């Protein structure tokens, strides 16, 4: 087990967060990096224990056109500032990895400047790809070269040149010796030469125990990069796409299929691929902007923190800020923020509270870092899985629908489970638990033990971080909920029934549901009539409930639920088992109400 196996990252784009000028004037250093020191306590407070920060080194503009790999960008300060920053992170228990932009340099880099000056006579003429002194470029240098991404500003290094490899490897050694960093994120790793990466991995194994190499890879078979000879991890763009589109399209099948495929890449082993999971970063739109229904912020992040992999939060997204990608600028994705503006976020911002609660849960629940993955339930709008480790089975449930949904799931050996986010407790019966998953929300169900019994929220209805983080959607605001059986066994309001039918997406299903509820309410009323008053014994009350069972009411509810499910789509064997094995009247009533 290494530190990165239990890491929760906080991603910082420092030139943006500190409000540095867009272009580097190469003047005296301005100590903007020091302004990020107060953020360390905030990062720790929301449960993160590692920082990915970069780019940091002297550059022309956005940081990826490096001028000097051994000097902190003067817009951020001095090398001493970076040394102090990393030391303070370590003092507070936070690991630090930097951005390694080793695919290309800027035109102000010493080797490129030497080529401009000495042309064919430069000893660095082979440091760059396809330098041609018979060509030209947009800067009219009188020679051409291979660039990165179509930008002549970014000159592509010749990674097969041993001198280039040796230089970059020495840069890594310098960063560790000078700043004591814990790892590197390799920019554009999907186009790096594999021998180049193997050389970097050898240096990583040399410079520091558990030194972590993570690479930026967009698509493809991640095992090409993640293995014993190259990188420890890569950016999980496959899951990133699935997490937001799976919610926007109400399609949990996309997410589950992606997870299953990625888990299979690692040999279906918890110690297989440890991918770097994220929902936004400095190159893509903010998750709050991408989501059609802002209420899905909660289930998206529950999945981010509980699916196999290493979760990461991009600075500011814990506050639920927006950020839209523009055609010619990424500035809105990389804003300057003042921590003072969010000083009360943990108390008043539900998004921040959710991220903090998830961070705390992730740190304490080892199964989320080391457990295997088993899918338990899957529909377009509901998804459940378990993470199993060291004899403990942790269950995760999410719901992207605007109505609550009852799940009946196989449980572990514990007699009781508790929601790590809400504090709600549920008992295990017959090896299963029946849980009500709130609309546009999620939960992490943990077997109750001494630790969890004493240190979780006590009132689920008031302390559910996931529920709080989900703003009400229009459908939630407009749709009247089906009336409670408890309150309306003998008094139903026909106007309310009409509104329910009118405001629901599936009119036929809602009418059926309302009818079923009326029937089941009569069952409840019948049981109440048969039941004695409050002064009578519990045994007599249980006998009245048994009468409902004997008359087939449970079977009737089960059949009704299956009928509605069949109209909504194909029923899997697992779904049928979930219904037929649920013999709890209140749970079935809640299940009926969950249909729209």
C-alpha cells in the first residue's frame, strides 16, 4: 500500500487561482504562490490529502510553453517560495505532485534560442523534432520544426534524443532535491515516447520511495501506459465523460458499462488500474456547468468518491462554481478566487458540505480505496454496487431521478448498516437491506461498528449532505408527491390526484401508481382498524400486520411494482429478485411512491 492508494487530490491551476497576468513580463518575482498557503488548511478541511498543482515553472503565458524548468514562474515567486509551499503542505499532511510539461517547450527555452542564433551550428539542433533549415514558421525564423497541437509557440522535443532524456531526468531529480515533491503529472502523456516514459519511471523509482507518476491520457487502452515499466496512473477521461453524460441522459448503464470495462482492464482486481478520476479540470467545463440538472451534482460526486480509482476535485468546484469553455480562451475555466469569499462555505454551501463529507468518508472507509467492485442493481436512473474489503461489504446507492427510490440489496455479515452521509440506520434481514434513496442523491452504506456507531450524523432527515447538495429541479418543484398512506387512508383529495397525473412525465404509469397507492392505503387502513390502540402490546400489533401478509397484500404490492417496472422497460432477473425478496410493507409502499 502506497500513499497514493488512499489519495484524494485537490487540483490547482496556480496562474489562474492567484490571478497572475496572462503574459509573463519576465520582471522581478511577485510572491503570488504565498497566497495559496491559507488554502492548504481549506484543502485539508474538505478531506483532500494530496495536491496536484501546475504548471509552475517559468513560461511565456499559460504555463505550458516552458522557458526554464528549474525556475518558478516569476509571476508566482521564487524557488524558495515553492520550497516553503511544499514544506507547509507536508507539515499539514498533504502530498504534492507537480505538472511535468516534458513533451514540448516554449520558444524562449535556452535550447530553442540557441538554434535560432546558431542555426545549423547549434549543438541543440537535434533537441527538437524535424528541424528543417530550408523551411520557415509563423515567426519567420527561417526554419521549421514540429510543433504541438498546431501551435508554433510549442516546439516539440525530440524524445528519442538521449541528451533530451538525460536533461529531463535531471530536471526530475532537481525537483525532488530542491522542492521535495512526491510525484509528477506528465502533460500530454498519450503522445510521449514509451522509452522516454520508461526512463522517467526509472528515475521515479530512484529519487524517492513511492514517487508517483501520473499521465494525461485521453482515450485508448489505459494498460498501455499504466504498468510496472511506465506510469502508476493516468487521467480517467472515459469515466469523466460517462459521469456527466450518464446523468444528463438519465443513463446509468453508460456509467456502469464504463466502470466494468475499466475494471476489466485491470484484471477485475482492486489492485489493478488505479486511475485518476475527475469530473472537471483546467481543460474542460466545470461539472456544475455541464450538468443539465444541477441537482445531479450530488450523485455525480458520490460516484466520483466511491468508484474504483483515485478521486480529484478541481479548485473552486467544491463551491459549485460555473465555468464554460470558450472557443479561443480557457480563462473562465481557470478563474482567480479569493478564499475569503468562501470562508463560510462549510456552513452555508451544500456543495462544499457534501465534498467535505465525502472526503471524510473516503479517508475512513478503506474499502473505497482497496475494495473490489461488484454491481448490485442497475436501471437507467438507479445504480448500486458494493466495495468489498477485509470481510467488510460497503454499499453505494445513487439515484438520478426526481423521486425517491427503494432498493433492496444483498448485505454483508453485519446486522445493521449506517449511511455515512446521512446517519440513517437500516437493519439487515435475510441477508439484505431495503433502503430509500432520496431523489437526485446518493449514500454510502457502511456496516455498523464501534467507530461508525459513534461518529455519524444522527438525524438523516436533517443531516444528509448528499440530499442538501442537490438543488430542487423544476420537476421536483412542480410535481405534487403522492399522498402518504398514513395521512390519507380514508381522505383522498381528487384534485391532488389530478395534479399528480398532469405533472408527471409518464401519465399512464402515474395513474396506475395512484391507483395502486389507493389500494395499498386501504390495506393499511384495514390493518389499522384491526390493530389495537397505543396502550396495547406490540405483539397484538404485530398480529394485525400478520393479517395483512396472510391476505396476500405483500404479494399484491410486489405484483403491482413488477407490472409498472415492466411497462418502464425490460426487467432483469436481479430486479425481479429485488422485488420478490422485499417482504416489508412500508418499504414496498415507499417503492410504489418512487415511480413517476
